[in-house]
C-alpha cells in the first residue's frame, strides 16, 4: 500500500466518520486540491451500497471525480475490478473476501496506477 491508500483506509470510519465514498474523495484531495469539503460531504449519500446501481461507493467516488473523462473512469473501473473482483457493493460483501476498508484503498490505488502511467 502507498501512503495515499493508507490515508484513504484511515479516513474510512475514522475521526471524521467518512463512509467509503467520502474516504476516497478525501484522500484524492491530497492529489487533486480542487476537491473541496462540499464535494466530500455530497458523497455521504453514496456509501454502503447506496451508489447508483449498487456500485461500491469507493469505486463510485473515484469515478465521480473523473466523470468528464470516460476513458479514465473506464480504466479506474477495470483496475478496481482487477483488484477487488466485483464492482457492486452487495457482490463484494457477499464474497466476503475484500473488506470495505480495502475497497477504499483499492479505489485510490486504481487512480494512482493511472497517474503513474501518465508520467
């Protein structure tokens, strides 16, 4: 794990009580300072399997930031699927192989991997 993925995992249900979606966006704020507290607060409604179509909130948050760049959202989804094995919260929980905290780290890791490819 990188420092950023560790930070994201710590934000999940940490001191501020962030859900999975909020924890991802809060960690990404370190890399993308245009993410503000209002953006993070808006994602409160999308944790715990409440993102559209039951998608994992962590994945949803990572994709939300890049919503205007479909090639990046597709690559984030592909990498997240590679790491976690599913993209819907219910499927991930049912498989009981990856914790929510690790999904948060995986979503951030997926973004980090893309950023490394850009350099």
